C-alpha cells in the first residue's frame, strides 16, 4: 500500500515563525523537528518568494542541512526531508498572524487536515455566520451604506513564542 494514502491530511503539522528571515528562523525549526521526531532533518524545501535571506545550508547538530527553494510550491508550506522516514510537510503560519488565528491553525494542523488546503487551515476558527460582512449585515455607516472596517489589531502585541506542532 502507498504510505501517502495513509496520511491524515494535507500537512503533518504547523510552524509559526517570528519573521520571514529563513537564516534566522530555520535553525530553531530544524532543532525542534530533530528533537520531536528523534531523527535528523537533512533538507528543507520552501517557497522562494515567501522568505527573505534564504541560505543554501543551515548548520545543525553535527551536520549542514541543505535548503532548496522553489516557485512551484505552496507559499504556506515547508517540506523537511528526514533521515529514514517520509518527508514532513508543515503549514507555515505567517508571522503577522494574530494569536487566536495562529493557535486555531496550529491545533487544526496537528489534529488532521483531510480535505483542507492551507488557506482553509489559516482561516480564523470562527463560524462564517459570526464573521462581520459574511452575510451582508456588518456595521453600516449612517448615510453612506458601506461596510465599516473593524479596528485593526496589532498582531505582534501579545505574541506567543514561535511554535511547531507535528502529529
């Protein structure tokens, strides 16, 4: 049987980095995955235009991890080739994501994502009926009749530490 058919979803987990600087963020991801799986990450594949400062190699415990970049990959995904096992695919939660949305995406990615694409996982975990503007009944200005935007939030204000969840 094809082991890919046994997978429980589109992704194996999720990662919420602080920045889009691959040189700064990848070492902690590699270390966390090495520790979590008890195996060595050998290669990282990521979407080129979603990251800044992409190195060719990242130093890791006793080795150099190769970094490959692609334009045909999903910008919200990162793939880790692991010694002795199938690759691990992680959803990358954008650094500016609010805590509530990121926490919901991390939990969903760790629980199983059958039939969901990355955009589905990244949506806020709020029923569509509860989201302003989904049914056309959002706040209206008194005379103009246009939808008013909710007050912007500061996504970094109460930021939790970078997190990685893998099933």
